[in-house]
């Protein structure tokens, strides 16, 4: 009887692990990045079987990027999103970029890849759907309305806007 229960729980754990997945939600085909600005990377952390991963930036055109480049060596899954600085990803504007989340010990072991997205030129506006009310991951990026810069608001998941303002995470 005990071995039957152990077998059923092992199979259930295996099926649960197989159905768990990691998906990049931002950037995407409709949620681009702006060059030389702060940009948001978000993923489905609650359904991910991985504790951490390396974040790579790739491009389908080898003339743009001959190989993926690491922009974050070790990113913890529980964060659910991360603000990418202009120092981390200062690539030229263009199309065909993707984000890859990979094994921290072997970057060729890619867990998931984003939809192809565009990096627009400095000063371009962020997509309308990246506004605070449209983002479910808890992080947002929007245009500041000033030329040559961008305002990026990062609010950790589970934190209210009031608490984020009190801690100085949001510039009002």
C-alpha cells in the first residue's frame, strides 16, 4: 500500500514539474525596449520550475550580435521582473532581438526565449500597454515626456504603490 502511494505521489510530482513553465512576458513583439534607457524584463515566476537563471540578449541577425551576450549572470526567479539598465543592454536599435533565460552553469541550456522584439532609438516612446495599469508583473516602464531620458518605475511584486513611494522606489 505504501509503495503505491509513493508511486502516485512521484508521478504527480513529475507531471506537475513537466507542466510548470517559464515564460517571458516583457519584452515581446508589442512591448519593445528603448535604447540607452531603462527597460523592463518580466517573466512568469510562479509557474517556473527554476530557482535562478542567466539572462542573455540575442539577435537573429549575426551581423548585429554574433552570439548571445549575458546581461545578468545570475537572476533569481522569485523577483518576477527586473529593470535592465542602459549599462546592461546598450545595443544598437534594431529588430530581431530576443531574451533567453538559461542555465547559470551552461548558457547553451536555454530554458525559454522571448518573442522577437525591437530596440527602438533613444527618445522613442514606450508602448502604451507598458503603462502602470496594464502591467500585471508589478513593474512598469513609461516615457517621462522629457527628451533624452526615460522614467522607469520598479515596484516589487506584493508591494503597494504607497509603500513603494514611502521607500523611495517611485519618483512621484
